[in-house]
């Protein structure tokens, strides 16, 4: 177990909710309770976009490394490393994908014909991108109506559309 650390600006926390949710980054800490709910709190934003700022009570930001089902846990280098594949694992998967079919292991996933799967992805991908970009634009509108900056959502939608046009 890791020692309990104080909550500090710049730290990133992962949600403990089994349903998932965005990671948050601490922007500022109010230990006196003068802001927000009157209890010691931290102002957090979505770690990826920097939007959706909100006050979270310090008791919901866990730094002790214990497994939990509520609140947020501090992201540590060891935790991030455990959640992401190693370079060797990525290389092994890529080698299996590009290997000639007679050298690929026999499994349900490999039984699909690669060319047919690629054609299907190329046919469906523009529709998926269009839907995702529409959702991002909607999130930008909602953020702006609530007084937040929706520029991050709009930039993500624009980038998604741009990269898809470039690939086709």
C-alpha cells in the first residue's frame, strides 16, 4: 500500500464507480471549506478536456491506494502502467494481425477473412465518425449553455472529421 498523500493541484484521479466515468484533474484545493459546499473541497475538471469544472469534497478523493467502489483514486505511475499494454504486448498483437493467415493462431477472432473485415470497417467507419462528431457538438452546445467553454468538444469533433476525410 502507498502512503496517504495530500490532495494537490495537478493530480489526476480515476473514477472508482463500476459504471465508469471521466478521469478528473485537480485545479485547486480549498481545505477551509469556504468555497462550494462549506466542506473541504477541490475544484476538478475533466482530465482529458479541461472542461466540466465542479467542486468535489476532499473525502471523495482517495490517495491511499485501497480498492474502492465510489469516489476517485489517485492515478499513480504503477496504476497507469498496469492499465496499459507494454510495447512488447502491442508488437505481439500487431505481428499476429499482419502474419500470413496460415501462421495465425486458430481462434474465433481469426476465422474472419481480413479483407472482408477491412471492407466492412471502411464502409461503416464514416457513419460512426459522423455520429461521434454530432455527439461532441451537442456536448459543446450543452457546455456553453451551462456557462462552460465548449471549445474542447468542438475541436475534438473537428479533428475527428478532419482525420476521417484525410484517410478516405
